[in-house]
């Protein structure tokens, strides 16, 4: 930045007019806001299909007036990060910084940030909202109109989602939080203060998994007396099961299997009265739908998709995805549509990137099934109330956390998470800025 440009910027920021004050303020601005200080950080980068690398890079700094920079004290890997890892999300570029769930301490702020201050412990929302556009004013924060200018997403979907941290240039190209620092645009909107009595290991997950699960259950309309089935027993499925019971469901059934079948026993140990179905151990001649009809003859009231469209079960979809003839499989969606009762509800929270084949649209239309794309969760709509529930002990995020690991081991963590090694469910990733492990959380270990 030229001296004259810096002087103009500082004068605009602090309202000083004389040259001596401006010179002093330029120095302060450089120190406080980190203008190319030369400080380096570690960050997780995508290097190609099934390859990530922890690299050294420039520490992020305040760029816009409303920015905040957060020193990351905790991050994690989400199941949706595996779609990036596998290279199935459009416009991911070598060197992109991954991670959309993190918490930390505010390190520096721009002059327009007044809702948080340096030193505050905060959670970072994974969708980036401006807080002022039409969608934000209607609490559709994950569909913010100002934080993602991607033209390909607009062409594919007819509209754009909000920008998202660490999730490719398809969603704005923002550097993610599997790093030691992160720059957060619109800091007044996208940061939530963490209460002093809530440790990072509990607060972190409000950034995505808890808010996403809550939104899935609420948006699909789970209500008292419902029978609910959930496809996918990962952390989202686990929290959806708990929240479905909390909203009055009388029965909840989680479906999973294969190399993730261990999750079913894991969940049953965590959630009283939960029922499970292993799709890889069905009686001969049975499908998921026929087995569910035996368990619930009248049909499900609600089906929740918490697995994603990447994982083909049959050869047709496997080869169609391999050949680029579709981006997502419709198998789980078809199972859900045929398993719910007439006028039942199907909510889709698992990631679907683009197009699918063999979709049973006839069953959807003829039986009046409500297919609800839950969309990316509008985290800001819920996160204050959810943090209160954590503080009051109504939600315990540690129920889904299986490992505490170090950011330095991230390359091995991705490999293990992809294989679901050692009962790995949700992980808490420590950085050099993290506090000691909180009581009740898994002990810090190495891979």
C-alpha cells in the first residue's frame, strides 16, 4: 500500500486530519491490523483428490472495514469436507485452505466491528452473511445475496448460496478454519461470543453440525407423535436423532451400514430408545423400504437424509458418477420417498452438488410426498438459542466427539476420517493456541 493510500485510509478510519496524527496512525494500523507483517501460520490446503497438506502461509489480515481476524483455538473435520477431499465439489483449486467449522479468540478487528472486541472468545459461522440484504433480513442467512459472486453456481441453481468458509470457489473461495488464523468478513454478523462457562469443545459445533441438525429437524417439520427415520449415522444424523426426540417424535430409526455399521451401536449407547437398521444386513430379498414397511407398516411420517449423494450403492450409479453422467446418486432419495406415508415429509440435508438420474418423481407426485431441500443451514437464525441450550446442559456436543487431535496431524486425520478408523466420529482439532483439554472431552492423542 502506498503511503498516500494508507494515509487516506487511516484518515477515513479514525477521522484524523493532521499529518503527524496520520503518520502515527499508519504505524498503529500496521501493527493492529497486520498489514503484511510477515508473520506465518500453518493452514490445511487441498492438493488434489484424496490429498491435503499442512503448509506455511501468510497470516490473514483485516482487508475490509468490517473484517475480524480470529486466532483459531479449535476446528474440526465435517463429513462434507470429505466431498472436497474426494474432489467432487466444483471449482476446488490446489492450495485452497479447508475447514468451515472453527472457534477462537478475536485477534484484530476493522473499524466497523463493534459487536465483538479483541480478546473475545467466538464461534465462526460457516455461511458468511452480510446481515443487511433481503435474504439476511428474512433470516435466510445461508442465502446471503452479497457474499458469493460465483456465476457457475448461479447458472446451475438459478440463484446463489452465501459464501462459505473453506468450501471451494463455488461458494466464494474464502479461506477456511483448519488453520491457526482465519479472516472473517462482516465480523459483526458472523461471530458469536462464547459464554465463559462453555468450553471450546462444546461451543465449536454451533458453527455447523448442531445448527445444521437443528435446522434439518425444524425445517422438515418434525412434530409430536411423528415416526422418523434418518439415513446416515454420522454426527449430523446423531444430532438429528436427538433433536427429533426433543421435538416430540415417538420413534426414531437410524439407517447405516457397511464400514460405518459400528456407528449404529455407538448411537444406541448415546441415545435412549433409538432404533437402528443396518442396510448391509437385510433379510434376503428385502430392500430398505420393504424392511421399514415391516417395522412401520403405516409408513414413516418423516425421512431425513443426512448422508449425501456422493456414495453410490449400485453399479449403475457408480459408473454414471465415474463417467460424469451425474454428480449425485438418487438411491437414498428414492428409498426415502417410498418409505414415508402418503403426504409424508422428506428432508434433504446431506450434500448434493448437482444432478442425478433415475429419480422416482412419479412416487413423489402420485403419493403427495413433500420433498424439502433443507439448504445450507441459516446458522445465525439459531445459534444464540443453541448456545443457551448448551450452557443449560440441554445439549451436550461431547456426545458425538470421539477424538481430540492436533492440527499438525491433519494429513493423517483426513485419511483416518475418510476410512472411519478407530470409531472416529466427530473430532476436535487443537492448534498451538488451544487451551488444555476440557474435562469430559476425549484426551488429546496422536495418529
